[in-house]
């Protein structure tokens, strides 16, 4: 994360000139639209990068305090702490907080990509982080497995789920199929 933000401090990569060169290299007809496109493009500023650094620092402190000890001891080094130690490591964690941390990282990536590739303001957009919210009807037309795996029908078939958008006409509710 630190290296990524260090790279983002090189504001030249976010300049309209650099964006124009990238767009011209990837489009045969860029000369027809590039001037208007660049006129509306945003150049990421040092203030934008500082703001992103603050957001990263906030989430880094949550990770360092609550999740890194669990990751280091249990998941990486495969230590088998006593039940009391494991309970203590897990007690300070919350599923919803871990979901928000992961979604923040995805949103940060998207914000930086949009700034670099499309000249957009690098804003980390809030988004739904709850799997239960993702399962509710009307949520962006995607179910949680589809969002997580990107291949809805394959997930449904693998886990024997009925889904809301399969072309096979399955019922409009996520539920476990009877074996």
C-alpha cells in the first residue's frame, strides 16, 4: 500500500498530457475526441493524494491493531494458540469491519484506476459491504456470489444454489438446493 501511494505522489502520471498520450496510444481515432475529453479531465493533486493517505492510515491502524496479529500468528505462521489466546485474538474483530476494510481496498483501487485511466477525481466511494445487503432483492442486479466470483451461473451450479438471474429461470431467491 505504501509503495502504491508513493507512486501516486508522482503527479505527472495523472497529468492531462500523460492521460492524452495513454488515450492516443489506445485509440485509432483519438484525434477526433481527445481535446474535448482532456478539457473535462481532472488532474489529481497533492491534496488528493494526502486525502487518500489519511483514509489509508485510518484503515491501516484498524488492520494493524485487530487483524494483523491474527493473520501473523494463526494464518501465516500456522501457530496453534491456546483456545484462550485465539479467543482473545478474535474478540476484537468484527465481520462488518473486516468487510468494510476489504471493500475500502477495492474502492481505493477503483479510485486510483479511474484517476489514472480516465482523468476522474480520485474519490473512494462508499459501497455496500454487507453480504446480507448484497443478497437483498434490487441490489445492483447481482447476488453476493456473483459479485464475489464474477461468474454467477458457475457459482450457482457449483454450490447448488438457486439464483435470481440465471438464464435457466431459477426462482428469484438465493437458497440452498436440496441434495
